[in-house]
């Protein structure tokens, strides 16, 4: 499939042939869902923690005698039945991540790219270069109509462009190796540089 290439000022800069294996698939929600869930679970901190009855601060002494009180038998005030007692089987620090085959993760990225292409939310620019001035880049982005955009460059991000884009709300930039399903789907517009397209094709083939 062919797509027009533009410059940051909106001028046309030719066209580019996109690989149908990356940008021409029929997007499948189940594949995208599995990859996004894998990403989010892997990113979850898992630092939640409660105190068990052996960890709460209270005396270990038996709170009253076993028999003759007319009440139930209890040994420790740390038991979960009491206020400020330990928690039974509460959460402990752990990893929420799970395994997902590398081939499936690549497939998910291809479907994410295809979803953006099919929805008409894919833009290819000649390069992501700027003078390092936020105001100038912000005006260009506003004129192009990008409200929530992700820019994916080649193997390295242009330093001046990254500096100019740093304080623009709704504009993010990643190198091609940082491209991932969650970030692509989260934005309204996916912007690829020509170098980014080449790097993604080399990475995903």
C-alpha cells in the first residue's frame, strides 16, 4: 500500500510503499488485547503488602484464660477476627507479569500498525528534525492537527526534535526499538518517519 510522505510544515515529499505484512493486516482485537494486557501486567509494581498475625505489633500473651469466662476461646489478640489483628491471606509483594511468546508480541505490533493504517490514523513524515524550539514545533503540530500523537523515529531520536517536543502536551517520541502496542493504540495519531518505517520493517520481518 502507498502512503503520501509529508514534511513537518505540511508540504508533500513524495510517497512511500508500506509493507502489507506490517500495515495491511486485518486487525484482531483479541491479539491486541492479549499483548496490551501482557504489557500492563508486566509494568504493575506489585508492591502491595499487608501484615499477617505474626507481623502485627501486639503482645503474644494469651488475652484471657481458656475456660470460665463465658466467652469464646482465644489465644492471641493478633488473630484476624480482632480489630487491628493480622490479615489472613492478604496481598504480598509479587510480580504480576506472565509469559507471552516473542512471535506473538511481534504479531501484536504488526496488528497495531495495521489498525492505525486501516483507521486512517497513520502519517509518514520525511524526518523528525527541529531547531530545538518548542514554540516553532508546537505551531507545526497544531497546523497538522495532531492532538494526541506518537512519533516513532529510526534507531535514534533526533536530539533537537526530542528537546523541542519535551514540553508539548500530547506529543511523544520513541525510537523504533521502543515501539509497542500499548503506546501506539493509546494515541489518536501514529507518526512514522521514513527511517522509522525502515527500522520497523527490519525489526518485524
